[in-house]
C-alpha cells in the first residue's frame, strides 16, 4: 500500500507491514530489536518505524 510501514534496521534488512495494522507495527518493533540485540551485524542503521504519508516518509514509532 501507499501508506505502508517500513523499517531499515541494517544495511541488508528491509522490513514492511501493511498500513493501519497495529500488530504490524509491534511486529516490526520486535524484529528491529532482534536485529540490534541478537543479530551479529556491524551495519546497523535505524531503530525507527516509518510510514509513508502523502509521498513523505515519517517516523511513527521506534523499536526501543
């Protein structure tokens, strides 16, 4: 969807969830936390959950 949620916790991970899905945001938050605390990666990027609104990406939540 045009207003989907997305997270980019590291250079090699892109996570998406459908718009207006509260459980999707919670799932993204959990996956971002897992990436930061459990995955052995050196390319961490962002703890933010974004939503595209009117063509612009906005932060709507953070993982922690």
